[in-house]
C-alpha cells in the first residue's frame, strides 16, 4: 500500500471515528435526557414510592413519600421499614414481603404506619421485585396510597350497621315495614309475636291480613287507610290468631312512609303483645262488679283506692259519713278532699304498706262535707289481682270521736307531766355538758399557761444568753493589754452571739407572720440536686468535727431535678431539719435525700441521734410545745423551728411527718409537688460576696439617710475609706432637700422606717426630679414583700439589717461598675 492509500485510509478511519464519537455523544445525551425525565417523574409523581433491599431496609424514597409520612429521606434510609409500622401490622407486612421476593409481585395490602408526628395512618401498598440477570433479588419497588379517610368511612359504615342490627334485635316487640298490600319486607322478632317466621312473611307464605282476627279486620283496615290522609302516626289495639291458633292481643304503633313525590309508599311500625293486660282488664271489670255489691252491703264505711291514691270506689256507709257521693269522690285523692297534713300522713302510710306488702291499723282523722273532723280507727290492707299483684288499698274507718274526747283530757294531763319531765332532763343534761366544757376549758387554760410560761422562760434564756455574750465580751474588749488573738476571740464570741440572737428574732418574726396569715408563696426555679449538694458541702465540716458520717442520696438526674417551688422555704426546711439532726446526733451518721413517688418528691433527713419519746411525737410540730420538751432543755434554741418548718411545708402544698425511737434516732419526712420545668434559671451565687472580700468603693458621694445613731456610725465606718464624701440626713424630708442641693450624689443609703416622711415616700419624691442616682433601701423589717415594695417605690437595690460589710461593699462595687461600664460605652459611642 502506498502512502496515498494509507493516508486515505487514515482519513476515512478518522472520519468514521468522529461520526462514532458524535453518535456516542448523542446516545449519552439521550440517556441523560431519559434519566432527567425519570428523575423529574420520580420526584414529581403524586404517588409515594420506596424501595427496600433484601432485608427490608429502606433504600430510597421519593418526595411524595416524605410528604405523606413527614420524614426526610436521610432520616429513614438504611432503617428497617417494619420499624415504622404499627406492631399489629408487622406480621402482615413480613408475609407480603416474603411473597414479593419469591413471586416478583404482591397483591395490594393495607398497613398502619406511623407518621413523624406520632399518629398512625392507614396506607395501601402495591409492589414488585427487581432481579439481576442471574435472577437474584435486588430490591423492591413499592407505591403507597393514604387510605386513612376511606378506613374511617368504612368503620363508620360498619358501626352504623352494627347499631342498626343491635337496635332491631333489642327492640322489645316486633319491628316491621309493611307494603300497601299487607305484605312485609323488613321484619324482626316476629316469631315470638305470632309463631310464624320472618321467612314466612318475606316469601309471602303468610300475609299479615291473614292472621288478623275476623272481628277486627274491617276496623283495622279502615284506620290504616286513613293514616295516609293526615300523615299522623296511630296506635291500634286488635287481635291476631297465631300459628298455633291462639288469640293474642297486640298494640300496633305505626306511621306512614311516603316517596319523594309524596305518594303513600309503606308503613313502619312496632308491635307489642298486650294479651295479658287485656285479659286482666276483663277480669278486673268482673271483679269490680262483685266488689261493688260486697261494699254496699257492709254497714261500716269502706273505700278502695288505687296505688296512686285515687279513689276508685266507696260503699254507701262511706257516702253517709262524709256527706259526698261516690261520683264526687272517684278519681280524686286525699289531697283533693282533706287538709294537706292529713293527706300526707295517709299517703305516707299507704306507700309504706304497698312496699311492705302488709296491713295497717292506726288512728287518724277524716273531714266530712260540713268541715267537721271525726276521729276514726283505720284498718287497711293491700288489694291484689288474681295474679297476687298489688293494685290498690282497701280500707275501713271506725268512728271513735266521742270516746277520744274523754281520753284526750287524760292524755293532755299526761303530756303536760311528761313535758315537764323532759324539760328537767334536758336542763340536767345541759348542766352536765356545761360542767364538762368548763373542766376542759380550765385544763386547756392551765396547759396553755404552762406552755406559755415555759416558752417565755426559754425566750428569756435564748435572748439573755447571747446578750450576755455580746455585752460581756464587749466590756472585756475595753480591758487594756489584750493581745490580738484575745481580741479576735472576743470578737468571734460577740459575732456568734449576735448571729444566735438574730436567729431567735427571725424565728419569732416568722412564727408571728405565720400566726397572722401573711406568709406568701414565691415560686422560682430550683435544682433539687444542686441544693442537696450545697447543703452537703455546708454541713460536711461540722459533721466531720463531731465524727459523724454525712450521706446524701439523689434519686433523679440533674436535668430531671429542676422544679418550680419557693426556693427560700424549700431551702429553709432542709437546712433546719439538718441543723436539728447535727445538734441532736453525737455519733453514727446522718443521711438525707429524696425519692420520686408519683407526682410528688418525698424528702427525708435521718439521724442516729437521741430520738423523740413516743408520747411527744404527735405534738412535736405544735407551737409553744417544744419549749417544754425535755429533749430541748440541754440544747439552745427557741423550740419554734419545727412549727415553722411545718408551716413552710404546708405552704408548698406538702405534708410532713416523722418516725423516731428514743436513743436510736429520728427520720423526718416531707413531700412537695413535683412541678418539673425543662430549664433552670441560673441564680447568682449569693455567697460569692462572702468568699472574696471586695475592695472599698472609691471617690463616691454617698448620702446616708438614717435616724438611728448607731446605724449611722456603722455605715460611716464602712464607707468613709476610699476618698468617699459622706452626707447625712435623719428624715425623709432632709434627704429630699439634700438631694436637690447636691445633684452629683452617686448613691443614697435610704432607711425605710423614719419619723414623718418614710423611706418609700422619700424615694418616690426623689425620683420625680432625679432618675439617675442609685438608691439602696435598708430596713430592719426584712419580711417577704419588702424588697418588691422598695423596688416598686423606685429603689435600685435592697439590703436588710443587720447589714453585712462584705455584702454591702460588693453591692456598691457592682453598682458603680455598671455605671462606669455605661459611661465607657457612651464615650466610645461619642468617639465613634
């Protein structure tokens, strides 16, 4: 082959290659278009689609599937499809899935599947299997339809059908729909009514007209034909001849049925058998004839009333005595004839006899037509029908008016004597009761006096003891030549004595507020576990010093232990119970914690201390009682702690109780509601100021508003360092004038209780012309609500007396730091 031929062949090959490349490109584009169209179809098709692998794990779902069930694709891919199904539908799915893998497809099946929101919906699923070239199963291809509404409709239809069948079968008589030719299309309970079956009537073997009594046919037919004229339902009573040839009375309640054009179409009705009632009526009429003859021949007044008390008949003697005829009496009751009180007495006795199935004899009164009252003896008995069923009362009245007149005089005398005797007995009983009450009152007063005396003695001890420490060691501090350690020791005694006296005063204030009903509930977020950890850390050094083991047990995880309650009262309950446990335990251990029981948390504080005698356990929470308890005598304390704790627990809607053995220990239990909250509001560490001694504030102008000289001197000593300028006012009015004269004042220490204008009013007046100055309310009241009242008046902060140095200085530093930060921000803003 020469070069030219080779070149031509290469050119031809290149051309063919180029055409092949274009062909492949076109085919690739076709595949891409097909894939795009498939993807668009897959994503936009309104049918829910999914594919499962051989294990039933979800491989893929389309957007319609996601929309139907609320899940996103990445949430379900790789998870078993059966995990989404209601447990009752899993076996049906697994069976269908096996058939699908074996046969390549499966008939439509219904399943219940869980929506992402937690509810279950009904779906209808169809599917087919995909295999590789070797015939191995690869995946399923299934589509869903939401059939929840269809299922609900089917259930409603089924329920209506069940109700209809139940109603028809439970009707007391025969229910039917009759045609105008007396044939019957719908019928129930027919066999018990007439002996013929439902099939006998539907197949036209027998017609309702055929079983009508010959004497009643014409009347029944006429009444039925008239029913369509006015469209009003009617009730017919007539006789039928049953399959056995017996005559039966029935009550036929029927109503007309019209077609859409208003033409007569059918009759709906309910048939009740009344044979026994009709026969009873016939027998009753016969009995009445006999009774009439019998009654008229009796010379004593006799009457007959039905069960409702209506007169049905009287004899001739009765007409003579009362002066009325039987016709005038018939159908009336005693309430129509005699005074209501007499009628009520007779009616009550009648009802008692009817229910008791007995007879009566008693004395009463009747009133004749002239209005005269006659005293009679009534003899009554129940009147029965032939089936021994009570149908009324028959009675006779024997006139004893004259005999009773003479007897009444004697009875009146006896009644007067009896009345006098009863009065004397009642007076004697009242005197005895009054005497018993006086004895109890005397004992209660003596006990109260004893308890109050013991309480006052205990209070005297609890106040004088720390006062002795304060005054005594304050006097010793004046001694010359004291070393630094001695001075420090004396000051520590004074501090502890002051804290003990403050605790006594706080208890007295708390018990006074409880007695006055002024205790309030202030809910907040409390982490129970953190509170227990804090108390464990707080009491651990003291228990270690006494050689006692301290244990804490928490039942809930930290995030489950955040509740809403009154933090101060909750903390006070546990703190005081633990204080008592440490005070009265000298060896062994103290354990405290809680358990969750239903909707409550049950807390406990258990110790191995001295215990409480059984005869004292019931009164341990009573006020003024503890001051007299023998166990409290060797120990300091007001004896009011447990009564305050009990009031706190009840304020938290809880209960408190104890179990104790003398010389073995005590366990106190209390409950509070478990009002769980999901997130705790982090509270600042109230003790942080005590942990690090804050620096003194500097270069401040402070106004001290205080009418007590000692309090003014104390604040002066705290605030005079740091180049601070101090101004003083003894009344609210003076504070107002000084603020107007010195607008550069930084902070006001405002006492609340002052003569004339108090601190609240002074604060409100200052806020009228100065919004910037910081005002700190200071008070010795320290009751619940005082802080809120001060802030509402315009104060920025609140401190209660006695004021701690560290807390006040920390508060001043915090307030001045905020002011500096704001000033710096303003400067930066201006500079920018």
